[in-house]
């Protein structure tokens, strides 16, 4: 209860909020632990595949760079696809083309054709 004439909140009310926040933190930590354990399995799989590629003569650093570029391209495509309006997608393509970012991609070819 708040005391009349003050901005003070009763300690039991504060404790209630703190207790609820502690519960949330505990559940969040548990979820993070599960997530990290799941991610560890995938990171180990990726590491194994990278080692196989290295053994096959593919430089790890180059392969990692290719994978990073593929992730960036997928992210850019998803950003474009999120623009539901075709006109906005066309403007997106034109802007990327103007920046020289789509020169050798199918989206770039479409942007050049549309222009």
C-alpha cells in the first residue's frame, strides 16, 4: 500500500514484482541453456563439414566467406520479399542496382530490364 502523501510503494508490493521477475529470469535462463545446447550440436556439425571440405582441398577461409555471402544474400532477399507491394520491390531493386549491388544477380537483371 502507498502511504498517503508519499510516492513510496509498499515493500510487499515491490517484493511481488521482484519475485515475478526472478521467476521470469529463471525460465529465460533455462530456455537459453536449451537453445545453446541445441546450437552446439549444429555448430559441431558445421565444424565437421568444414573439416571435410578442408580435407577435400577447399580452403576453410574461402568457404566461410562464401557461406557468409550466401547468408547476406538470403537476408537481402528476405528484406525485399517483406516489401509486399511490387512497386516497392521494384524501387528496392532500382536502388540496389544504382548502388552497384545487384550487377550479377537475377534481381539485378530484373532491375536493369525494368529501368
